C-alpha cells in the first residue's frame, strides 16, 4: 500500500520483502535485452518498469495479495489502517477484485458492450485513482482489466480480418469512449508501458488452456494508437526479436502483428514502418505471409494519398519486395505473389518518393545487377522499365551506369538493346544525355578489347555503334522525299501549261497522249460517269420506296395516339420531293467535283465531253 504523502521514496522494506521481490521475477536494472531501451515490459512480461509500480499492483490482479503482505513486508504509516479499513469492510468487492469470477459469456461482442455498466467503470476508476494518486499506470491497467473482465464474448481469430479495421473499438458507445479517451489523455507518460502491458497480457492469456477473451485489451490498444500511433514503432527491434522467438506459435505471432499494425490505420508512415520492420522479415513464413500481405493491401487501400508515406521505404526495403513479387518459386504461393504484384506499383511510388530526380540513381545499381540474361521475362521487363525511368528522371544515373559498366557487361548489353528498340519513344532529353555516355562506352570497349575477348563486350560495342547511328541521323526521311517529289511534279506541270498557253499544247499532255494515258483515263472516266449515274438513280428509287413504306407503317400509330390532323396526314408527294431535292443537291455537288478534275485533263473542247457524260444537265 502507498503512504499518505504518496511518495514512492519513503517506503520501508524489510529483508524478507527484498527476498520476495527477487523471487517474484524482479530483474536487475542492468540486465536488459538488446534494443530494450526504457520500455522493459517486453522482457519482463507484465512486470512494471518503475519502482512505485513494483509495489502498487493492479487492483484486479493483486488487491488480496497486497493485504496479505501488509504486515510481513512493509511498515505501514500511521494513517494506513484508515485507508485499509474500507477494503476490509467490503469482502464482496475484495473477493470480486482479487479472485474475479467470469460473468456470463455473451453471444456476441455487441451484446457485451451493451451490458457493460459504464457507471460502475467510472466508480472503479475513481477508486483506483484515490488509492494510487501518483501511479497512472495502475489506472490504465485497471481500465484494461475491467474491460477485459466484462467483455466476455467468444474469441475470434487473432487478426480480425473479417471485420472493420477499427473493430472492436468501433463498438464502444459515446459515453464509454469518452471515459477511455479521458483516462488515456491523463496518462500520456505511461502509455508506452501500458501498450506493452496489453500485448504481454494478451500473449500470456494465449498460453493458458482456458484463457480469457482479449477484447478489453484490444480496445485499449486501439484507443492508444488512434491518438498516438508512434508508440507502436518506438520498440520495433525488440518486438521483432520477440516475434521470431515465438515463430512456432502462429497465434501469438499474429496477435503481435495485429497489435502493432493498428497504428497504420491512423498514420500511413507508422503503418509502413510496422510492416517493413515486423512483417517483411517474416514474409517468407507460410503461416504469417497471408496476413502480412492482406494487411499491406488494406493499408494501401485505406490511405489513397501516398504522399504521407514518402521517405519511409528505401532501396534496402524495396528490392526484397521486388524479388518476392517477380521471382518465381519463392516462399510465397502463386496467389499471394499475384496479390503482392498488384500492390507493387504503389509500393514503387512510395519507394521512389516525392523527389525521384534526386533518389533514383541509388536504385540503379540493384536494378542493373538483377537484370541478367537468364532472369524471368516479367522481371526482366520490369527491371528494364525501371532502369529506363532512372536514366530519364535522374541525370546522376548515367554517371552511376558508367561506373558499373565494366563489371556488368551482360546487364549493360540488355539495357543498351532495350534503349535501341525503344529509341523512338525515349524523351529527347535522354537522347541528348546518352551521347556522352555511349561515347564513353565506346572508348571503354576499345580499351578492353586487348585484354578481354567476350561475346558480351562485342554485343555492347555493336549496340553502342547502332545507338550512335540513331543519334546522328533519324533514318531515311521517306515521307519528306515523297512530299518534295509531289511538289516538284506539280510545279513542273504548272510551268509547262503556262509556257504553252494551254494544257492540250503542253509537253505533259503530249507525253500523256503518246503513252496512252489520256485514252485510258478518258475510258475510265466514262465508266465512272455511267456507274455514278446508275447509283444516283438507284438511290432516288430506294429513297422513294422506303419513304412510302415508312409512311404506311407509322401512320396507324400516329392515329392511335390521337395526334392532330396535320401530323396524322402525311403527304407522300411532298416527302418524296424533299428526298429528291436532297439527292439532286448531292448529285450537283459531285458534278462540280468531276468538272474540276476533268478540267485538268481535258482538251479545249472539254464541254462536249461534259454534255456526253451528263445528258440530263
């Protein structure tokens, strides 16, 4: 029991008490686990980390124990019997606190929350704060113990994957949520230890054959991380060590992953830190990989804006993901690999960051070393695409490539071949920047010819030559040549006609007549005229017939809807005239086009040909 002045430094402990403390599992302050820092709850399970907490324990864990040790281990202050009297005068409450009897199990967690007495919770928390005014850790532990004792519903699978991301905290009512938030807000300094306490207690309950449901601790974990998600990432190395130590217990591992992963639903950067620090190292474990990828998918879908996750992932974390996504026959199943490959584009955006023009050159060495001629086709395409992006976006990548060229000739050959094939779609800026790099490769190839004779070196040399040809010229301009010839021919014919006064006297007409082109063109023109006239006549006839049929078809429908008389009666002749007029307009338009074309090829008496071709006119 604490003294009235509330000072932890004025306790008097006899020799037997010291022995009890040492036998009770107290650890030497100098005996720390690696990476433990100031949070020792992971190494000490449920043992608190501060001296006052070693004496004043949780009401729901050791009220009776404290009463028994009062006269044996401590010298109580004079006013302590008054503080102890209310506890001893209520044996029913003491029995409930020290040896809690589980209440009736509810059918669902929703029913358990409805049956929870918030007023009683407030009373218990007020009592805890009165007994231990300077120990906020006891307050929050009493909160977790009360919630876990009363939320007696069947336990589901440890990851709660079939529920919302904030389940079961989303089931808390407004009043209960206010009580939880209010108490947590007053215990900011104790929250890291309280978080570790909740995780350790959950794992300890999993060791018991008839362990209690863990809903209360889950609610407290979510309430903590909703406002302070960084608490979950302050001690990741020790959690990873702990996770690996219980790797043969999948339920425990999934419980740890679930607890730490709650931070990511409220802060993308913290969620990525948890995933990269805890879940990525165990991605190859068959029993854990499914939840790890499912959590990553939910995390990226929940945070559509990826900008808050920039700067968390680097080359060290990105390339293991690349290997898992594209390398065949790895530790992931085909379905999980396909699921990870769907997430890969967003992971690449997160890895490249907000300023890829300053970071992509750090990725090029790993991309280049993986692009071997024997790597899978899907991975080869992705690597070549990423290396091209590095060269396009980050100018420093060209310098990195020049440094790695001599030690990566097969990979450089693949990249040079890819650049040659995609030369037309490369940005002009990259084409210009490649000139110096390709020239440097040519010089290096000439220097290495005397010492190294390999097919890769020869391939690189040939590709460099072809790229230099591409740089110096863009191929033969056939389209431009065709346009120049067309303009030249048109200008020559125009000059010939003006020089001789008319087309019939020109050298061009004489040449066409002697070669037989004029006769053939006139014959073809006659056939075109005949078939055009037949087509126009058929079009007029078809329009007349179809118009008449449509009128007879829709006229009864118009009458059935009692339309006005002017709409019911349709003059067949007037509609026929409209169609005939439109066809005539089209015919006249085509006639003028024909006349303009014929004017260029006709002789002085071209009007006679027009009258023969169009007798109607």
